[in-house]
C-alpha cells in the first residue's frame, strides 16, 4: 500500500561469543499502514528495540525484507543505501520517511526547542528550522517546553518532546521506542491518545514498542513479541458486531 | 479451597483420558499417577474412579480386553478392570487440548495439558501455547476497540473519566498478566525442546555407525 512500512519474513540474530548466536527476531512479518498505530507488547530484552531498528533501516536483517511503499530499502546499491533511499524518496536530506525516536537526553544540553531545530538546519534556514520545531512542540501540546532543558522536564513532557522531535522531520512512519515505560497512568493515557490522534490527523503510520498492555489501549492493532516470535492482529479483522441480534432492515 | 477442588473436578475427565491414552490402567493406579503428575491440582482419592464412571457413560473409555492383550494384566491381588480409551475418547481429548485456546486460558487447564503432554510432542504443545498467545493478543485488541468505542460515545464528567481510566487500566493489566505468562511458558518450553534436541542429537548421529 502507498506509504506503508512492511517487514516480511525478517530474521535477526546477534553473535554471542565465538560459537553462539542469540536469535532476536524469527520470521517476523509486520505492516504499518498510514494513519494507524501498531503497538508491540513485549517484556524486557525480547527484541523490541531491535525490531524498531530493523524497521528504521538502522540494522540490516539476516534474512527477509524491509520495504517502504513497496520499495525494498536494502536493495538499492550505493555506499549508504539508506540515505540514498531517503533522498530518492523525498528529495530533501532531512525529510526522511521513517523516523525512530526514543526519550533520551540529547548530546548537547540546549533548550529542547533548539535541540529539535538543530538537525533541521541541514535542510532549512535557521529561522525556518526554529519555526518548524516550535510548531511540532505546539502540536504535541508541549509548546511551553521549548525554552527548557531536558533535565528540567517531567517524564510526560519528555515523551511529548521525543514525539515532537519525530514529527518535526515530517515522517511518513514514526517509530517510537519504549516511550511509556517511565510514565504513570494518566501520562500513559494522554501520550497514547496523542499518538492515536497524530496518526489519524497526519495519515502517519506509527509503530510503538511498549512494555505494558496499558499502553496499547489506544493503538489500532496489537502485536506481542517474545522469544523472537511476533503475534500480530491482522489489519482487517472481521468486526464482531456489538449487538449481534440487531439486523439492518433494508430501507430502514 | 472449594473452588480449587471444583476446578480440578471439571477437568478430571480429560486428565484421566490423557493418562489412559498414554497407558491403559486401573482406577487405583490412575489415582496414583494423577497424584504423581498433578500433585498440585489437589484431586481427592477416588477422583479417577468417578471420572472413569462418567467416561464409561459417554463411551469415551472401555474396559480393555485383557485376554487378548496379556501385557495389560495386573499381576497379583484381586482382579481389577483395566480401562483404555475408545477412538472417540482420543478425539475428545484432542479437542479438549485445543478448545481452551480460543477463550482466555485457564491456568489450571493449561497446567494439566502441560503435565499430560508427552515430551515427544513438545512442538505441538508449543504450538498450542502460541495459539493461546495469539488468541489473547486478538482479544486485547478487541477489548481496546470496545473501550475506545465506549469512550467516544459517552459524554462523561471528569470524575467519570477518571473511573473509566482506572477500569481500563485494570482490564489491560489482566490481559498483560495472561499474555506475559503465556510468553514465558512458551519460551521455557522452546528452551526445553532445544535442550532435548541437543541431547538427542549426538545419539541419532551415532546410530548408523553401529
């Protein structure tokens, strides 16, 4: 489908020592369509981050394909395949279709508004970049955080800032790694609702990894990941009618 | 306590069926085997004979023909009936093994299944736990959609929204616990399977040389 991210039959393993390998992903297939939120529920150390890194094209799977809008992102030849792919797709280097975010302290301790604007200056003039950053922060309801530093933010604000950083680059698919782990009940609800409405409004595909089923409540589809195996709701499940005894009368 | 016993009584029939599929046996020995394999299930003594009576009525088990199969004969003591499963009994057991995967799995029942599963068939047991996992994942998705539909319909006050949030978190946590338990069970079984294969591997390779 146009603008959807697809993983097909993806295998990934890491070497452990000389003789052993750890299987992280075993025959994982997954599609994220525009406008939907897919939540991957897994316990610690079950490959959530690896799955997102593979989806973002930061890690090359041992087997299987990762594609965006039908294009295999590893098949184009060149020195830096992923960058070539990104440039070809949108023309501007900073505007990449797939963006992975996680709430982590930035390397330079500057106000978060500037932190978001900085990478955007590769493609835009400074004033434009700052405006884009401000707009992104407004969109996630964290406009007042622009002048503050990472260390002064609450966990809920950090999650919003991370999302703002993602959408400031105008992606088609947003990958969100472990955003809700540190959040309480109310913040989890608000942040997941925010992702839900961002996906719907922008036609953005969102893949979010979570450690707790409470953070899946506002996702359109749920997947579970353990021992390398991914269980996923199919995209178009026959909906169970809420009132099975009520039938539609023709013309009624 | 009462509920535990009732729970156990419910699946005693299937447990007896499973044990009889493994090995035709007398009621006395069935009781012993239940205690060995499912000690934690707290079956009362005599549970096996009651279960066998019910299974006889439903024609799922029958007395084995000891004359034709002398290896089943119990040596010594007074004469005891040895029971075996009928083909429909085997069918029923197989159906039971699969049945609970579509509903939220009851832990006791899955415990019983794991206890009865022959080690040779570990891959199939893993598959069933996998099915249960997928069923739970799908049901969590359905529960999420229902929750959202309710939320979008209602014109709730602040306090009602708070209550909805708490109820929603409770429901999600319930699914969370089930899914994670199933995940851990499956991963354990998969490790166990890999370990047994590794053990069996060298022997199999050595076999042709002999």
